[in-house]
């Protein structure tokens, strides 16, 4: 299932033609979920398949893919694209699965109030402060260094397990 | 049958799971909507643009699974002729049944009589088998592992099987079920009766015949795999295969056993236990010793000592003889016995008790005697100062009592009481040779 959200800045008030025009940039953003199957063959090789998430039960592994495309006329600034994804409730993040080409990936353990590299994340557990584990993550953030030219697309993804 | 997405896709491949059989135990409830919302911020020409947002959702489907685990460490001893109606403490087969689905579900329980086939890992008896009658399944309400009529709640019988409503269970918590039978009379020790308990997922008293993933329960027909609809709660049989070959399946539609091992994703699970007719391994042995005669006097140097006196009293008229009868329930026996009664007849030449004319205090008893019981020598301690005119009984529990001779035939007729495996009791009495 996917849902598209887009925003355009089409200015129609004549008075505003006198001021600097906002960029005619438009990004299409899509989010998709699929189920991940790991299949071991007789020779020991493990194949990973992505299938429709039409039968999803606790214990299943899911992959979320967030795709975005510059459908406008202006390039998107380098070092400006930031994607933030609070992990869905009833899921746990699977370590090492966050992907985003050219992006710095950081994580949150406080539902997105702050983000940091894994080694800098700590949580309180039974009155004791300890280093966070992937199970503690509550949100992921991708900060892209490259910009996005008109017509160019990119995506990020991560895997979770349904609790 | 369509390929099962969760467990295999045809020969030669196995679908790996992140978790084991209990992956969905305590899992997210079926019907829960899981939504992922993502935001994207960006700038154009250093001007921040309005944040974008997208989301995707799906509904958690029903993972249907139940587990059955036999909780008996071995075959369960039972007595031939035993019936359960109106009785307490009846030996039963113990099974733990757990609904590990992510939804509350009713269960159907089938019991398969498999004659006396061996159970994996058990000290099986047989090969002779017996069939119990009036088979029931009960919840072990008082948690003592045996059936207590009027206390443990019997499941409602529906045809040949039983109904276990969801209201009797807590999801992910084992429920102890007891399989109880009436046992025919006249059976031999070691006869075995093997029963498999099968639990199937149901809606009310109707078995769930198929899921939306191409699987069917025994006797059911698989339906086509449901189309892609993330808003619909679909059923997925997620049960593991039963563990051993004797853990067979049950066709709840035809209400009859399926005598092959329960497989994966069939909406049911099974385990097996067995009764065996109890084999109390009793042995009895008897020794006699001349303690005193009027010429040689005492065999022993003093009372309560095994030191001999260097005399050899003979069985001549006027001699006092000691009889010791030992009764043992062997340690390897699998059942306690009760109401043990020992009888012994005296020949006419033997007079009951001390009729020697000698003062009892001048006739010395040894500290112990040795008998062979269950193939091994057993040293039995004797009472220090028994009444030579009474029959002394030392019960298996170690208690000592004095009993009179019966006054009839047999002359010795005493109750030894209960005797657990590994325990020994004894009877001691004295006679005078006429």
C-alpha cells in the first residue's frame, strides 16, 4: 500500500509577482511496506525475497522503502534533504538494515526528539543507564549530502520485525 | 495445496524465521493497524520548503497456532479395574495446551487411542496393549496432576471429541489437561495403552477448516490464497509439525483420527502419552533360626548382638525357634501397594510362642537377620525386646506393633499396611518345638 503526498507552490496573486519567487520545486514522496522472506536452499545459500505484505503476522520481517523524486524544475539543495521516520509501533528495528545512499543515518531513543550515532545513544533501564541497542530505537533519520536534480529520484529503506 | 509462505516453498527450500515456534506468542493482536509515517524536509535555493509527509499502513493478520506438550516424564502407572467416576487421585495423562495465536480462540480436543505403541523417550512396557473406556478430558482444576472427580472440570464432549472454549484459556499460558480412562479388569502388569491428544483451532465448536494462505486442516479443503488486501484480517495457519511419529493428527470434520504424524500449518498440534498397568514388584522371604534349646541354651552370646555363643542349639523338643518373614516392594517398582496382609500356618508340632519354661529374658535374640529379597540380601533389624508370645509386626514405615496369634487357621494373620517402592516390612514370631 502506498500513498503519495506532494506539494506545489503555484503562485497566482499578481501582487506577488513583484517579490522573489519561491522555487518551483516539487518532491513526490512515497512510502511502501513489503514482507521479507529468507529462503534457505539445499546448497545452504540463503535467498531473500520481497513479497506483498498481505499476510503479516507477529514475527514477520518487514521492509519499509521511502522513495522520493524531484518532479519540479529546480534542484534541491545539497545537505538539505532530511527524512525522519518514527518506527511504527508494534515493531522492532533490525540492526544494520537502515539504507540511504549518500546519507548519514542517525537514530533516536526518545521518539524523535533527538538523534545521534548508535554509540552515543543511551537509555535508562531499571534505574541503570546503559548503551542503547537496536531494540531501543524509536526513530531513524537520514541526512543527505547530495542534492536532487529535477527528475532525479532516490530512496531510503529499513527493516523491522513485527512484535 | 498452495505453497506456504511461512514455512516452505516446495522441495529443497526452507523458509527461515527470525524466531522459533513461539514467534507470535504474546505478539501483536490480530486486527491491529500498523502505520508508518515519514516526513521529508528540504530546501531550494536556501529556502526551507514545506515539510512533506507520507504514510503506509497494514492490518496484522491472525497467526493461528496451538501447541500440545505431554508433561509425563514416563509411562503413567495405573491399576487394572480402576474407574474414575466418584473417585479422586486417579492417574491421568498430563498435557499442556497453549494457544500461541495472536487472537483468543476456541479449541477442539481429540483423543486418539493408539493401542500400546511406544512413546518416544519413554520406558515403554508392553508389547501387550489394552484399551481404556469412557475416555474423558478434564482441566486439572486443582493442579495436582491426577484426576479428582467432581473437582477437575470435564470438557464437554461433542461427538467423539471435546470442546475447549477460549474462555477457559489465557493466551500464551499453558492449560493443563488430563486424559482419564476406565481400565478393564483382569489386565496383566506391563500392559500399555497409548493415547495422543490433538488440539485444533476452532470457532466455537466448529474447527477452522482452512486459512487464507492455501492451507487446510485434515479433512478440510484449502481455499485459494487471498488477494493482496492490507486492510483485511487474514488467517494464517502457523502451527509447527508435531514432534514425533506417534503424535498423529485428527480429522475434526469427519470426527476420526488420522494415523499419520501431524504436519505444519494444519491448524492443530498433538503429543502422546501412555498408561501402563502397574507392576508392584513384591517379594517375600522367610527364615527360621533355632534360638535356644534346653541343652545347648542360647545361639547368641547376649541379647541384641550378632555374636555367636559357640553353642549350636538344635531343633529338639523344647527348643525355641524364631521365624522372620520379610516383604519388600522393590525400588524399581512403579507403584506403591497398600493393605498388605501376611498369613502363615503352623504345623501341629509347633506351639505358638514361648512354651519352653525358660524366662524370656534368658533367651537371646540377635540384632538382625539377613534375607534374600528381590534377588539381593537384605539385613533386617529385629526389635530389641519382642514379646515372645506375640507376633511382632514392623511396618514398611518402620512402626512396630505386637499382634496376637489368630487363634485359628492360619495361626499368623497380620496386616503389614502400605509399602512404597524401596520399602521393606517384616513379621517376627516364635514357636516352641513340641
